[in-house]
C-alpha cells in the first residue's frame, strides 16, 4: 500500500495532480506495452496506433478515429479536412485553452467569439443564436451564412466541452443544420463524458481529442485524435496527417506530419481500459467536494446539467477573492491551478482581432474568479476531507 500523504508539521501536502500515483497502479501493464512496441518496432503509426484507433473509435461510438501528434494538430486537421481557410470564419469561445483558437487562425480563417454560460462555463446557445441573428446574413442563393461585420463566410462552430462537461449540443446541431455549418467538437477535456447518453466526440461532424499527459486519458508524451463518421473526411485526414500521401511518395494533397507515436498509442490503449473507472473516481471526488463545500458563502461550486455525465477533468470553484484563496491553500500545502486567467480575446497574440475588455463579460468574469482544486482519481478520502476542512475554515 502506497502512503500518499506526506505529513508536513500540521499540514498535509496535496499536489494539484500526481501522475506517478496512476503509473504505479498500472505499471506492469504499461511497461509490458512499451516492451511490445519495441519488440514490434512499431514506432510511428503502425500496429499499436491502429489498435488504439479502433478501440478509441468503438469507445466513443464513431466510425473513424485517427491518431495524431497532439490535440492542436487534431483540431487543425479537422478544419483542413473541411477546407476552412482565408475568407472563412469559425465560431467558438474565448474562455478555452488557446489551442482551440490557434487551430482556427493558423488555417487563415477568423476566430469569432461567443460568450459562455456562467453555470457550465461552456458556449451559451442563447448567445450563439443572438450573435447569428444580430451580426449575420443568410444567403439562400449559395446557402451561406455571412458575418456582416467581419466579412467572412461562417463555415463551422467549434464547441469546447470545457472542464469535462459537454456543451448543450442539440441547439448547436440545429443551428448548424439551419445555416449549413459544420460542427467540430473540441473534446480535449472530455474523454468519456456524455450528453443525453451520447459520448463526447460522437455528435459533431468531426471531433478532436488531446491526450496530453494530464488529461483524463493521457499519454506519456504528446498525442491526439480526430474522430468522424464520414468516410471521405476520414480518408482525407489520413492523407493530410501523413504528408498528403495516397501511396508511398504519391502526395495527392498538401499535407503535414501529424502522425501518432507508437509508444503513446500502446500506453493509451492500456489506459483506455481504465478510463471509465478513473472517471467514476473523479465523480466520487466531485460529489465529496459538493457535499462538504455546499453553502459556503464566498465559493460557487460547479454546476452539472441533468443531460450530462460530467467527467471532471477539472473541478472548478469560483470566488471573488481567487488570488487570496489560492495563496491560503498554498500555505496549507494544497496545490491548485487556474484555467484560464486570461481569456483568449484578451491575449496579446490575438489583439489583432480587435476585441476589447467588456466584449465577452461572462468569459472575463469567469477568468477572474475560477480556481481548480485537486480532483485526480487517486486522491484519498482523507486528502479530500483535508482540502474541504481548509476551505471551510477560510476567512473564519
Ligand atoms: C480545450 C483544449 N483544446 C485543445 C488542446 C490542445 O491539445 P494539445 O495540448 O494536445 O495540443 C487542449 C490541451 O490542453 C485543450 O485543453
């Protein structure tokens, strides 16, 4: 039995995340998978990648999963598969990891931001409808939605299932149908999450996952995947991520090198079998936090919509005194983190888009108050109780 708790005078030391604990629990399986990859010399693409792709596609309930180098390249590949580029616009959120937006702007298209819902931290379908009604024009002749202000054709909506909870997808899919748009799910934080019983990654035309080590399903390096039910798009993406090759040295389209690493695929295939169990433990931890922290005056707990199975990639609390609370928890030996302190529209890299403070008030409010508590599956009950006890005695 591993003693997870390092007692430090009166305090416990609780890391924000501890990937070593997880590894120690599955060490034999992981070590074996690494050795098998070496024995097979399946270092890039190859049989480990194929096996993981098949298993991950089945897990998510889609026809094709294509392993790629990371989540950012997965998003970019999805956009390129739709030929999104200069003159196009893609609607997404500003309250996300910057990769969502980078993938759009690197195609030459314009990222267009819609504000979020304060309770779920996800894109607000109401504001999305408002945005389209107030700023866009439907051109029946060519079945195109044009953004009048930015003078771009809107091609896609990219909902981000932030923190492990899926976006309210029905209105998004309905709008996409109405306006001839594609839906690309950014599912980088939502492995195994469901909406009305449907898995993240299975609702949009395309979906992108990241397997960054800290994710619910994390590699031991960088990896990602793009998902689709569309055979043609899948074929195109397989070529795109492999230098546009149709056959060896026959480059049918312009492509890139976004192929998946064999070791990462082998490790992910081992970890996929544990994902549901880990997600339940994250839910257990979240329930305990909710039980022990309800009715705290200065702290708002995360909301979960009844349609959703939340997989708590992150457990987010919101407070007006975020920096003070972070320091207080640090002094008590508790690791926390902030996702995301500055929304993308306020980042210097995207100042050229012309947004200013106040344009996305809910995103800005959330960025100023969110704080992530430790939620990883291997946390002990004592550790959660300790975090809650410290939170309950804050400002007392
Ligand atoms: C919402 C979101 N989108 C995209 C990415 C990009 O994934 P990666 O870091 O694997 O490129 C991440 C990773 O943190 C993410 O959280």
